[in-house]
């Protein structure tokens, strides 16, 4: 019989599929299996599956390898989604409490939720699917504000503000089909940025205010917390791979070599280094391969860093900063920035972040979970680790609400 306390999460990215299985205990979770399958180009682009067969095969390989390690079948998986076809928006809706002045009950909350979901569905149309609707706050008579459901309070009007995550229906269906064809079903889906945040942020950071930037190879996923509440969720079709492409084109070097050049010699804070009169870092020369793969030529660290800076400056200034500014100055005050994902390893990226956002910045390293090998304590594994942490929370909730939840899902699968 399947062990109901074992959970599996898959981080399906542009360059790799990272799978983890964990045992949920009363004291926390213990990682009991991991597997990585690297993806070739043109399998997943900008977070969207473009090769259904190969993606299915890679997911199947990860699941098969995990099953061999944990000695259990894997029927259900938790996955993340991003890829530039995910968007979070804030909505507000109010209804009258009738008769006026009566006690607010659960039915009022449910009516309000249905109405706001109907509004979103009508606005977005069939091309979009609602992934999550997260309550931010409630108002009673436009005065009393509460994060918790105001059941039992008396009022004339009830208002709710929510953060709604929608995704493009077609990319979501493609990934669902890949999971199904690989022999599993989806337990839950979370935005990539939420998963990364779960792995690297503290509760204090969420309360004070924090911008999480997860820079992957194909996309960058962000979320912003203020007062412990999610206020922004976004996925942008720019990732570290675009920097590699820039280096390859501008320096006439193979794409596979460009990534290594970026990691080894690219400084994100190029303008700051250029102003330092006593700094000779940028003038140092690097011998690189030409596009033929045989000849070599010299370029400076400054040339490489200039390319890295231009693309990251665009990402931070043009795409991310305007989104965060919409939350208001009060929300940003006191906040900090945490950068994770593979792109977080670019040299001096926190310096550039502090210059652009005007906020203290740090690199997000995922939490050290029992059983997790030290090699995974790196920013590029934050999303996968966060996914298994979120999945474990759902297991605990299901056990409290309905101990037979897993059995019911298995029954639904076969009947």
C-alpha cells in the first residue's frame, strides 16, 4: 500500500527537471530521494513545453529514478508553474449584509468569493484559468479591517480584497498532459516564486516587506510580500539564458561556452567598478573560443561585465521595479530584496539590486532540510525545495480536515 506520508515535487524548468521525494513527519519533513534530468535546448522554452514527447520522457525518468530510491510508487506530484504565462492581480469586491446589522456568517464569505471569482473569469475569458485566489483583507462597513474571516461580526456591508493568480490555459494543459503521460497525476500547482519564497524567506521578511526575485535560465519569477501578505506575483520572459545569448552574439563565441564566461567573469555592478580608479578587474583579459571552436581571442572582463550589466539592468529597472512601485511607497519602505535561482550566482548581483531598488539585498539559499545533500544547498534548487515544503503543508492540512483525502483521490483516479 502506498505510504501516504511520502510526497513528491517536480521543479520543471528550462534547463532541468529537479525531483524530490520526502517523508512527512510530525516534526517536519525528511528528504528521502532526489533526481535531476538535464534538458536539451528546444524542449522547454520560456517555461512552456515545446516538445511534449521529450518532456514526458524526462518526467518519467525522474519519477522512475525516485521510485527506485524510495521503494514506493509515485502516483501524485506537486509542481510549480511560471514561464511568463502566469500573472497575479489584486481585486476588491463588496456586498451588502441583509438585513442590515446582522451577524456575518460563512455563507456571506462564500457568496463574496463566488462573485469575485465570477468577475475574474468573465474578465479573463476561456484563455485563462484561475490558479489561486488568496484573501488579503476584509472590511466591515468600510472601517474595520481584518485579515481573518470576519465571521461573527455585525455589519451593513462586507468587502474582500484578494490576490488572484491566473495562468494561460494552453501551457497549463500541456504540462498536465506530460505529467499524466508519465504515469502520475498533479496533487497541487504553485507559482515558482511562491515555492522559492517558501524555501528562502523568513517570516519576519514577509512581515516587514520582501521582494523575491527567482532568476532561472528562461524566465524570472517574482513575488512581493508586505505585512505577511502576498501582494505581487509575476513571471517575466527574461532569464539568465538571455545573457548567455547576448554574450555569444556580441563576443562571437559558442552559446555553450557563453554561460561559463558569464559565471566566471561577468560582474553585475559594471558601472560601479568602472568608476573605481584603482580597480584593474575590468581591464583583465580573458582568452575565449571563437564560434569555430578552434581559434581564440582576447576580450576584457569589462566587455563581458558590460553585457551582463545591460541585460540585468533592463530586467531590474524596466520590468521588475515598475511592478513593485505599484504597491505604493508605504509597502516598500523597510522592505528588502532576496535574489535566488541560478542567476543569483552572477557576481555582485546584490550590489546592482541595491543600486536599482534602493533596498538591502541578499542571496537566497534554500533551507537545510534533513536528508538533503549539501550539493543542493544552492540558489538554483530553491524552487524545487520550496515545492516539497509547500506540499508537506497540504498533507498536514488534509490530515486535519479529512484523513481519507488521499484514498479518495486514488478512488477518483481509477473510477
